C-alpha cells in the first residue's frame, strides 16, 4: 500500500504546532508497519535540509500564467521516509497575504504531481492523505486534474486515487474570495460558494468534506463534538448528505523523540523508576534558567500557541487573581496574538512567581515539560492536544479541561486533573486541588506521576485504525 501524506508542516523540517508532530510521527509509524509512505510539503525558504536533490518539474496553470514548480526529494530527518518538497516563489513563506490562495496553488501542484507520479514519485500512490484546510482542496483537484469532466464526475468519489482528509482543527477553514476558482482554473460550479459581507467566498476545508473519500479527526470526543456542532460550525448537513460520519482517531506521539531517558535538552535524564529522585534537579535547573525563585512550591507549565479562541489563556489570566502568589509558580512559553502576548508580559511583570517567554524554542519546551510539576491545558476546545501526552511521558501531571482529545487522554485523579465548565472559578478550584495534593499528599502525587508515565501514547495502537481505514478505501 502506498500513501502520499500531504501537509503544511513537518517536525524536523518546519514546525508551528501539533500538526507538525503528527506529520512526522504518523508517517514514521506507518512506514514501520510496511506502508510505503511519502510526504508532500511546500519547500519554504526556512527549511534547511541536506542532502536534497531535484527529481522533476511541473508546469502548473495558475492565475492565467504557466508556473514552473521544481520537486525536490529528501528524507525525513532520523528516518527513511521520503519527503517531496515543492519549490516555487509563491511557497517561500508559510504566512503572508493570500495564504489561502497559495495553499490552493500547492494543492493544485500536488494533484498535478499525481498525473506524473510514474516519472517523479516512482509510481502512483493508492491513497492521498490530506491534512487540514491547507491541503483540503486536493481531493477535488485530483479528480479534475485527471481530466474527469466535472459533469460526469460523481460528487464524492475521486476515480483515480482514494483520498482521506484529517481535520486537526476545525477553527481554521481556509476561507477565500470566489476568485480563487478562476486562479485555479476550475469551473465555479464545482465549488460550494456562499455569501459574505465582502462577496461570494469558498472554504477550502468544506471542499475537502465534500470531495474526500473519507474524513477523520484526531480524537473520538472531538469527532462527536463537531458532528453535534458544539463549536459553532455545522458540518452534520454535509455528512448526513454523504451518509457518512467523521471518524475520530486519537493522535499518538513519537515516544523515541519524546523520551525523558534520552532527551539531550535536559540537564538530567530519568525514567519512571528514577523520576522521584531526578526530576527535582530538572525543576531546579529550569527555575534557575527562567529566573524563578528555587522554592519547592508546585511549578505549573504552559507550552502552546497564544490563540485567544482556543487555548484558555483568558482563564489562566483570570485564575491568577484567584490564587495566592506564594502557593505556586507558573512558566509559560508561547507565541501568538499580540494582545495576549502583551497581557501576559504585563502579568509576569506584576507577579514574581510568573514567567512568560515569548518565543518558539523546542529545547526550552522540553525543559518545561520535564521540569514542571503540572502542565496547564485549559483549552476551550482541543481537537487532540499533544502537550498533555508529552507532559505525562515526562512525569508531569496535566491539568486539562474536559473537552476533545484532552477528555480522551487524561483521567481525573489518576493521570492528571480534569475540570469541566469553561470558567475561571473551575480552573482556580482545580489548580487549588492540584496544589493541595502536591503539598499534603506527596505520596499520592508521586503515584500519579508514575501512572502517567506508564500510559502508552505511542502510535502503536492508533496507527492500526488508520491502516484499517486505508484498507477500506482501496478495497
Ligand atoms: P496545536 O496543534 O493546537 O498547536 P498541540 O498541543 O497539538 O497544539 O501541539 C503543540 C506542539 O507545538 C507541541 O509539540 C508543543 O510542544 C509545540 N509548541 C507550541 N508552542 C511552542 C513554543 N513556543 N516553543 C516550542 N514548542 C512549542
């Protein structure tokens, strides 16, 4: 079985968040199971990788011009998985104006590459596995590029390759003005357009829902939530029409890459057997590095994007007023929305027990995962969330809200702390429970740490679910 995994970010090459982790670890896990998997990714200027060589070129009609795209090949660092990098000036940067159009262009290139798969990819792939809105246009375009007249075309089924779309976050849908259809050079009736105050528009993610052969998301609870419309987006109509459901498969993590026994970013390594003795050194070194007093109060950590709509940072900011400064410490690492960055910079100036570091730093993230006692993940919604799993692997108890993949991976009082309502008071109460347990029942706290470390979040189980979906598709 051959699977082309199409994505906008891959850990080790270009990372912005959890999608990059999954785009690394899932292909590696599939390859271990004998799947011939390749990855397709834009060749952003920031990607520095060697060796890399050009394996072909494509001519792509876009915006009434013929564009030349070069395809480079490398391997995923630390593995043998081939990565196809799409080099074109429009794809030099991830961010920037016209981001949706540019990823539409990338999707067209991927679909076009499929026509030349013998020459460039060493033969056709059975499945094209797309991820999020950036690549959600591929299912539609694969059918079209294969010269299937859209009038004869069955709505959902691409006749030439089977496509699977995984939603990592429904918040981002890739909305663009309807002129994108002209730029791509495909007939407007193929797209599901709608009116906005600025005129007619399309959503790339919706086109993926309409045309992909199968749609999955990254946890069972999030699948149920989005089918119920819990997060304000109605997808049920599309899936009812398709007579289909969104399948939820919990993400895994690469337990070799995230391993406290071998992590070179840590001043001291440890296992479930040595955690009780060694983890406190990591905590002390972290306190020293981020200039927190080296006291033995519980240290809370937060690593994540500063995204106001999702990550629960407003709850954290609110909770700080409800807690005594001397009872805990908090270190936050993250970049994102300027308003939130300013608010937390100001909070950290006012509170001596709080440090906020506004940068993207993988090694520091690892030290926070290992050196904290409790990892805060109070998200309003969380499709899967990896930080809570990484934290458990490092013997740091996650404190999460009962939503999406957080609900599917943390058990209250056993492997972490879980609160329900999205309210500041609920977070404060749970943080106080955690602080109380740390101070008054260190034995129970240690037991929970060891239990959390023994949870298996590797891909070993979850990859089987993807394999069975792939098999269903090509049957
Ligand atoms: P999301 O995909 O919504 O960003 P996840 O919890 O699924 O959230 O994954 C986030 C990933 O990004 C984790 O690997 C986390 O360690 C990493 N990450 C987020 N922000 C930073 C940062 N500022 N520095 C280093 N790593 C970060």
